[in-house]
C-alpha cells in the first residue's frame, strides 16, 4: 500500500505499534525463561448481542484449577496453556456460561468470545456448564463482590433501580440508611469508600438527599466492590472500593427508555463507524413539574415538612396588628444525571475512551413575603414589614475521564487515565426582615440571619496501570497515580459570623507494585497469593506512607476455600461529620492537614471460609479494622458570645471496627437470592469527646439480617422481595435541664446533652416486594417491554430516622422523624 | 395420603415456601427482641459552689438535673450528700441546711485566701463528684473617681434637675489582660432610709439592687439612678476565675447545635469557683 493511501486510522495504528515495539522486545526478553512449548492464548470477551466488552469475566481451563479474568476492557491473556485441544469455561454475571473447545496449536488470532445474556431460567435448551450467577457474585475473591446492574431491576425499590441501594443488601454493607445512598461498609463511612466511575473519583453519590444513588443503572455495565483488603492499585481510602465501569455502547443502534412515578430516563447506544461507539444516557426527575404521591412521601420524609404547606407567615405567628401577608409555597425540587461515553478502537490493540458524567440536585424552598402594616416583630399599625426567605440547596458532581488502553504485547497491557472530578454542595438559608415607617418609609428595624455553607472539591488525577503476565502462574501489576485536589469550605452564620473558612490545595503521588498468582504451582496448586505495596507521598503533611497489601486463597477442596487478607490504607481527604444534635448532621469535605483534620489510617485483618457448589454458596468472613485519624466537627462545645476559634471545633480520634458476616446464597435456578447476617461493632475514641471514653460510632449496629429473594414465576413474570432487620443506631440526645443562679442575680437554664451516641433508636426492619412483567414489543419481537410494581415497606413499619428536640417548649418537645412508610411505585420500561 | 399430597404440594410450591418460612422465622425471632435502648436514666448532680476570699463558706448548693418530660421547673435539692472541702491536705466537712440543698462550713478554722487551691469532694447516691478551683488574687489598684456621688435634690429643685441623675462617677481597676471582673454596690441599711428618688417615682421604678454583669473592661460607671439611698455605700470589685467566665460566655445555647455549657465539675454539672475582691466605701450625698 502506498504511504499516501493510508487512512488516519492506520496512521494512528502504525504510530502506536512503533511505540509498542521497543516495549514488546523488552518484555519478550524478560520472558525468555518461559517454556515456549506451551501456548499463550489471549482475546476478548464480549456481549454477543450488543458487542459490549465484558470486564472481569472469568475464563477457566476445564479440568484444572487454572484460570484468569478479563481486564476492564474485556481483554484476557492466559499463559502456559498446553499445546493441545483444551476447553475454556467462560462466565460472566448475568450471562449464560460458555464451554468453548479450542486447539491451541492452530490458534493464530486472539479469541473473540461472545456470551449471551441470560433471558430466562426456563429455557430448557441451555446446558449449565459452569457457575451461573445472577445479580451478585460474592465468592470471587476475599471481600470482593461483583454486581450485574442489568439484573438489579428485579429487586424492589423505593422509586429507582439503584445500584448502591442494591449493594446495601449485601452482608457487611449497612442496609438501613434510607437517608443516604452512600455505603457504610464494615463500620466505615461513605467518604471512606473509593467510588470510581470509569476511573474518575465520585465524591458524593446521593440523589434526592440520599434516597437514590447518583448513578443511572442503564449507563453502568459492571460493578466491582471490595469490602476490605483491596489490592494495591487502589488507594486514598480506608474502607472499601466501588469500581463502576460504564457501558461503551453497542455495535448496533439500540436503547432503552423508562418512566416511573418520580423520574424518566433514556439511554441510546450509537455505533459510529466500525470502530467507535457512543453511549448517551439521561435521567431527570419531573418533580418540579408534577408531584406524585411517591415524591410527596419522600419529600415529607426527608424534610419533615408538608409538600404543600398551610398558609404561612414566614417567621412565626403575628403578635398583633395586621398579620403578614400569607403565602402558600411549594418547594421546587429536581435532580438529573447525564452520562456519555465515546469509545474508539483505532487498532485491535488500542482502546481510546472518553467518559463524561454530570449529576445535580436542586431544592428551592425560598419564599417572598410582603406584609402591609403589621405588628409582628414589635411592629404596629404604622409600620410596614417586608421579609423574604432564601432557602436553596444544590449539590452535584461533574466528571470527565479520558483513557487509553494498549495491549503492547499479548502479555502486557497498560491503561493510561486522565480524570477530572468536581463536587459541590451549596446551602443557603438566609432570612431578611425589614420594618419601615409607614409614613416616612424610613427603615426602623432591619435584620438578616441564617446559614451559608458552601463546599467544593476539585480533583485532577493522572494514573498509569500496567499488567504483565510474567509466567503462567505469575502476574505483575505496577503503576502510579498523581492527584491534585482543591477544596473550599465556607460556613457562615447570621451574615457575619464566619464559623469556618478553608481554602486548601494538596497533591499526592503514589506508586504501587503487586504480584499475584500461585507461588508454588506444583507443590501447592490451590494456593493463590497476591502481594502488593503502595507507596504514597502527600505534600500537605510532607510524609511518605507505606501500604503493604496481601491476600491469600487456599482451596482445601474443590468446594471449600480458606481466605485471608491484610492491608494498610491511608486517606488524605475526609468528609467531616458536622455534629448537630437537634437538626441532624451536615457533613463537608476537607483535605487532611495534619492538624485539624488528620490523615486517616486503617489496618484490615480479614479471614474467611467459603463452601460453594454449583447451586449454593456459603460464605463467612471475619474482619477487624484499626482506625486512626478520624475527625469530627462540633459546635457543641463552643462559646456563644465570643469569636469562634475554628481549631477548637475539630476533634480527632481513632477507633476499631470488627465483625463477622455470613452469607448463604442460592445462585441458580428459578429461585435465587441470599440470606445474610452481620454481627458487628464500631467504636470510636476521641480525646475531646465523651470525656475521652469510647463511644459507639453513628453507624454502629450490632445485628443486621437481610433476606433477598428473586423468584422467576414464568418467562414473563418475576417476583422478588427483600427483608432487612437491623439493631437500632446510636444517637446523641439532650437529656435534662438544670439552672444556675448567676452572680448578677439572674437564673440561667441550661440543657445537658447526654453521653455521645449514648442512646439507641428502635430496631429497624422493612419488607419490600416487587412484581415484574416482561413482554415482547413489535411484530418481530426485537424490542421488549417491562412493567414493574414495587411495594416499599409493605407492612408500613415506622422506622425512626432521627429525633428532633424543640427546646423552646417546656417540657422539651421531642419529635420522631421516620423513614418512608408504605410506598407503592410503578415503572415502565422499553428496550429496543 | 394427606401427607403425600402435602409433600407434593410443598415440592411444587417450594420457591415460595422456603423464603417465606425463612422470613417468618427470622422476623419472629428478631422483632421479638426489638428493644429500644432509650436510656433516660439521668440523675446528675448540679453543683453551684462559690468561695469568696475572706468570707465564710456558705454558698454551696446541690440539686439534681430535671429530666426531659418532667413537669418540674426547678431541680430537686440534694440535702443528704456528703460534702467536703479539701485545702492543702486539710479536709473540712460541710453541713447541710437540710431543706434547700445548701451547704456551709460552720467552724471558724477555714479561711479562704488568695492562691489557695480548694478541692470540692461530694459523695451522693453512689456518685463521686469532684471539682477544683484556685482563689484568685484581689483586683489591682481599685479606685473611685471621687469620694462621693452627689445627687440632685429632686423634691426641692424640681423635675428640671432630673437630668443631673445622668451624671456618674466611676470605679476603676487595673486590667491589662482583660480578665473578667464584676462589681457589687451595697448600701448600709438604716432605720430611716433617705431615698434618692421621691416616693411616687420610686414606686414606678422599683428595686435598685446592683450586681453588675461580668466585664472585661477596667471600669464601671455608677449612675445615681442605679442606687437607692442617700448615705454610706461601698463598691466591691470581684476578680472572676476562668471557669465562671466561661460559664458566663455560654449563657446562650444555640438550638441549632446545642452547645454543651462548660463545667469544671467532674462527674456532675455546674460550677465551682472562687472570687477575690476589694471594697471601697463612698458616700452618696444630696446636692
């Protein structure tokens, strides 16, 4: 071919190939000791119907315990495969497993393996040849769970198909946080979870005050959850990792649209040429246009306010004269999220991708009040009173990532990622009152009070991840990560009292090296060990952190596996708990500065045992975590008459989290699901809180039991229900009042707040159920529809969310704010 | 036969029965022990104890906190506590009044002096409450701007002289580090008091007792209107310890985050503090 005839696509391919040549030679030299009598096979695993690559799919060599998994781009390599006829067992969550006979001696091209989605367990012609999971795969590695987002629709929900809500049904992840989509994993808090969407860090995962997560399940194809002891390529968090991979788009035009009583969403997959694809998805609530009963229920649960309040005067009852002009105000609320992903494969060895995400929530409860002549606030008939209340809450995330994945050599794969992520949370409640003389219009009284809280996080990340399959039993992973973060937080009260104002910048650099495989394949073929080390430097404290990681898996028999993991973890950014006894907490992000906010540390010790058959999985894991550098923020101990010294409002401490989890899962058949039980304890110790005595953390729950069932009644009908029970969570409460006679002759009444988290809410339990009907649409049936009826909190349990105290009453008024009661929802979906 | 039929039916309905049975089992067990740990046992001791240099120990009061939900508006006095003051290794046992929760030392061997460190030790209902305070030094360089405060003769000079009631004189002290002080103005009781204000005015204005709020300044301006009688008075300036100043700073509790008032009482609530003072006499005379 003449050079001038090369297409741009081929030019890119040539340049990339030249770049890889030298690296390939180096790698090949490194592998010179390999026994080349054996074969290396590689390839990709994709969805047979859409062409979507399948990350983390399992490939096993039949008759052996050897296997591998695809990487995030669906690519795999298996070294040391006998030069003979062999059979590969390929499986992926939610797909029909494949038994693939191949002759490695005649292989000249990478394998292109296609898996078909499971459509029904009633299809008799399917021969189950390997493990066949639905929804959740929990036995892959220690503390690791894989979730299939496309199968989560069968679970009952309060409104939306929700990935994070579904994760809350797993053992070790608290399932009682209706007010937060964030995950409380093994005693950790949501900010201690590293949440990655196509490599970009997501700082806040809540929609609608946490009733739904910010991720549209239509845009996600795979979710990997590490509940602890996670590998060395992940860092910067101390509790867990949730790694979400967005869909890349199908090779044919397709899409889906759905609507429920809260929101509508659409997803479109567009092939662009033969080597590119585009996925677009959007979801928006229509709550600002139409308020359904479901929305009203959730809103009233969250705010404790009526959605259509009674005629109100704004700031208390008028005390004489003409009352303020009353207005009836309905809050304006909406949320939306957008996902876009463009994927381009210039060569068979390269994948270029750009992913974009934007999600936002907006709540406006502002109201303008204009009163004629009024007597409120000391006014009389000669006074005009004007007032307005601004009450705005906005929060959201914006993120974009660009990734280049390159297979330099069949055994060497690298990912280069550049990502930007931004989170903002703005709260502005500002009340303004002005009284004017009715005749002269001169201002006789003016006051402004309220709360302003703005928090912004900007995060730029560059990371390089490499995987080198050195030998058949040994894989080397290494890479680096650079993150630059800017965080701003402004907390002002009553227009002038600046409680806290921070503007921080920090950088961290990390390198990691990790080996995984069978250290003694002949002597101990069933022992798999992963060893890693992550080294981080954080400039705000000018220190280097060593983070050793290790996990071991020992197959005692074909069915029984012994597991263990150890790891040290550090976190340089924290979502600080802003304790508020009477109104609940409002948290904010800050960078660790080694002073007010310490670098968080955690050491994980995990041991487990699993017994697995083709149908059942029984799994138990015990964990112990030592925690350090925990931070709380409280105004509870501040002087009220003097200037606030912000340093005195931060409290740092440490803690422990420990527990044991049990899981019994039925993986296959018409009836699938699981029963899980977690016994756990989380205890914190802060020198400046609770007299230095240990106290239970807010997320501490002794017992948690979850039952998840999905029953396929026929090819069209699916019934599912979940039941959750958990011990009551702790809270801090004002307990008593007392008076002191001051020296100036006055008597002052004080409220005594009880011991930190010294009270317990009642136990939480809830039953949800859903019924789903699937049907073909169109003459050829190439589209499908789905109607689902979901009944949330079926027996209308009143689960207490928090208590509110009105100190202006005597005796003090106590109000229980409950989570959602019985809430039905119906949804309709079309896939084409 | 019936059993076989039942077995066949259960086999057929197995997908429904198993989870249902599991759920019913778990629900009955767990909700049966559904306990609310709302621990409302709060019976803390509130201490209100003040020592004054050079004065007898008789201003110590104990009462219990008022639990939420109680209809009480004042705390129940504690009259049966074992209360001791310890100073320099010597223990002084205080006596209870028996009715209003007040305790005093009846002996004459306890002297409160500057720089003395006192420990308050209370045993009550199995609780052990302690607190410590140090008697501060007296205020420095307390002075009056004049020897006497001259007030107008309202009855003879008429109401035109009311404006002169705004004239004041000052008590001052050295306070370079802005420490808290407060001022008490007292007048000696007489059988035939000579009031500053005419009877009909006095009836409207009411009581003239004067104890100032704590201040970090170095002066207090005494207005004639703040006083009651013509005659001998005395101005006492008290130096306040940190624990009382902090309590004063926290007079307001913000319901938005319910700040806990500071206390130097271990095992209880309230305050144990000491004061030292300097007193200067002055006359209030009619113009």
